[in-house]
C-alpha cells in the first residue's frame, strides 16, 4: 500500500488494509514481495496530482500490478490516460470496490484457521497516536476547492460508532486521538444532531458532546484529544470550556485561509475577519493557554497589495501560534480558475516570503515566552541522541517538537513526562525532565 495525501486518506488506507488482513491477505513492506500494489492517491492540487501519477508510475515499474484508489480516482480517465496499464481505478472511500479489485487481481485463499478470527485494525501511525475520522465530505462551496466534488457532501458517522472506535483505540494503548474530517465543527448537521445510546445514556451527534465524551475515556490514563479542521462557527465557543477543564487539548486547527473581506468573498468563504478577531479574544479569555493553528493562501486571483497587507495586519492582531501558508495554484474543476486578475508567480513567491517571515517572528516570540515554564509532553521517538517529544501545542508532523538531550534514558514512545523548557528556536523547544 502506498498512501498519499492527508490524514483522512491515511485513515482510508488503514480501513482497506484492516479489511484485507481480516480476509487473510498479508501486507508486504516492499514492491517486490507483493502480488499487487494499492496506491491511495491525492487529487486536491495539481502538484498533488503530479505526485500521485508519479507514485502510480513507480509502482507499475517496480511491481506492474497496480490498483488505484483515493481522491484522484474520481477522475479515472486522467489516470488511465497517463497509465493505461493499471488494473482498476476507484474513487475516495470506495472500500468495497477496492476489495473487489484486489479479489480479482489476487484471489483470496480461504483458511479455516484464521477466517473466523476478529479483524484487528491495521495502523499506519505510531502505536501511541491515531487519527479518528468522524465524517466524510463537506457542505462548503469554496471556489478554490473541489473536495465536495470528489468526496461528496457531509456524511457524519453515528456518535456511538465513533466513541466505540475511540474507546478501542485507547484500550489498545493509544495516548492521543487526532479528530479529523473536512469540517469537524459541522459534525452531525446532516444527522440533525440525532441521539445514540452510549454508556447507559445517550450522546448527541454534535462536536461538543462528542468531544466531551472522548475526554472522559480511559479513566486515569485518559488520552489527549486534539481537534483538526474546525471552522469558526459560533458554537465552537462551547468547546473552549472543555479545554479549560482539561477534557480536550487547548488546541484548535482552523483553516482561516485569508483575512481580507474582499478575498474571502471571492473565495466564497465567510468574510467576517473582524468578528473572527473578537472570537479569538473570547476563546483566549476562557482558555488563556489555547494554541491556534491555521493555514492561509496568498496570491489568490485578484489579490491586491492592499488586500495582502490586510492579511499581514490581521496576523499582527491575531498572533496565531502555528501557521502554514500556500501559494495559490489552479485546480482542475475549481471555479477560482475562471476568476480574473491571476497573480504572477513571482508576486506570489514574494508575498509568501513576507508572510512566512512575519509568521516565523510571531512563532519565535511565542516559544521564547515558554522558556522556564513546566509543560507536559508526549514522547514520539527515542534514539541514541535524545528523545523527540511534542507539547499539547504540537500536532504530529505539522507542528514543532520539544527535544530532550539529557536524562532521556528509559523513555519510550507514548510516554508522557513533565519537562522544564530551557531553550527555544523558531519552531522547536528544548528542555529537561522534571
């Protein structure tokens, strides 16, 4: 299995592999030992499409028997036009179609000794953290995005099914649950926030209720619960007291995308940037330790220097903790392609450089303020040189790390320890165990 793209695609890969392993299939660590290769693709940006086609080509060259699935699978002609030798093409979260393709390519060999065993889940992440997908699809109509076309409209999982999966993960030793979807704060809207039976009572299909229930799992070893892809709807403020109480991590990943009202309107996104600043202030008043992460697009069609400056000024006001930035690029099928006044590549690059310089300075100042403080961290890796850890403010692979260079002997991935911060860089921290 070659899995590309976002954590949501990674969860799809885990589900496919879990089903296949339950049917007696083994998973090969390399191309040569496999009877077939599944490539789970990303199709969001043209650069991602190119990477997916390259991965398919590599699999064909190294193995020759390739099944393609994932977001780019929504455009089968695009794939077969470049690689006509693929065995099958299926779209995102079409698990049954992938299994059918595998059965055809590599017929299963029934084994009465293992066929009745319950399926144990295959995880593609380290054992101590896991992504937990709560819904598929999205109801937004952002002009730069084709995800609703690829993955459909919002489809929320029943609350009890999510909580049962979360409980099993925690029982298996997972210390951190990373809640993901296309729009986490919209969870349950399509279900009209229906009720599910849970632990002798009922739980509502609503992100606030779901987060509260997750934060109560595990007893004394309750997991960290981290929320990703949260749109700043008014009801998000109901989550902040749960953070202040310690039920879920004081961390919000919110895709603001821009701050200028004109650009936001052209993106077909909510254009209340000033109100967003008020919301951020309100969140911080309830939970001063909250970490805010976001991503932005610079060089969107029609973006003027004045509109870009509005974004920089907003960044000065918002003082976000973790920030990523992308230069706009056309995506086949996106409505933004047809907008007038596309920004030249050299201007996009110059604005990206200025934006990241400001974001970096904010990050550096925020981390410097943590020197001398005592923080709880989770250990991700340990080698001969030290332990690589994360604080509550750091999601795996996208945020910073805290490094322990001395006194790390005996630590193992998944351990939670207390450290004193001794040094800060632009994105990372260094500390010692208390």
